[in-house]
């Protein structure tokens, strides 16, 4: 991954966070840039042809920061579709950058898996929210502040959806008898 960060966030820590949640997917062609936004609280863009992801974070943001997500199930109405906004709070700018990166990474993985990347915003938000909840102590809440049960927002097998995305070659682990073991006292 070609990674560059022009914000005040710690380069190595941010890169490690991104990489930790990118593996096992192939990322050697991926170019990632983290920078300050020109005014928005946050934004992201994925350029499929160039395998480039831009992550923009507002310099003015205050943390903890609560963002609205599209992870709720959509319900049909007489005039179309409706989706409740579920909220996720991130404790710092690194987590917000990670959320944006993972959202855009899922767009990229959908594309390289041979699927249409259009109309996947909810899935992308779900992919990112799942990481923040599972690994960074995030909680999904209603506007009222009440927690949302996981099965109401984490209801699709996202890994199966991108199963065709190229993965990093796995290193072969040595078999049991192939590792020389030194026995104490021998």
C-alpha cells in the first residue's frame, strides 16, 4: 500500500490501523491519502481505475464525534424506501479516518470482486461500523441514544459478498515436525 498522511495524526499508527483491517485482501496496488478536508467534517473517495482512496477529515472536528450511518434495514413506503439513521460515535480522529477508509475500501473490494459498486452505501457503512464496534469499542445507537441490537444493523454476510476480491497469498505454515524444537535439559 502506498500510504501518505498529511494531517497531524501519527503516520505509523494510522497506517497500522488501516493495514490491520485491510488484510487479508490484496493491497499492493492501493494508494491511500489522508488529508484535511476543505470544510466538511469528513469525506472519502474511491477511484477504482487508479486503486486510489482519499480520506478527508475536518480539522475543526471535536471528539468524541457522532456520525449518522446508513446501516439500518431499509423499509418500503408508499412513495419509495426509507431507512432510519443509526449513529456511531468515534472517540478520535484516527477512528473517524478509519471509518472513512473502510467505507471506501469496501467500495474498492466490491469492484475488484467483479460486482457493481453502485448503490452500496449501506453495505460500506456496515463494513466500517462492524470494525469499529468489534475492535474499537464503538456502539451503534438510535437518535435517542439507546443502543441498537446488532441483528438490526449487521444482517448481511459482507465477507461472502466480496469473496472474489483478490487476497494476499498466504504463507505456508510449517508442519509440526518441520520446526526444530530444543528440549530443555537435553
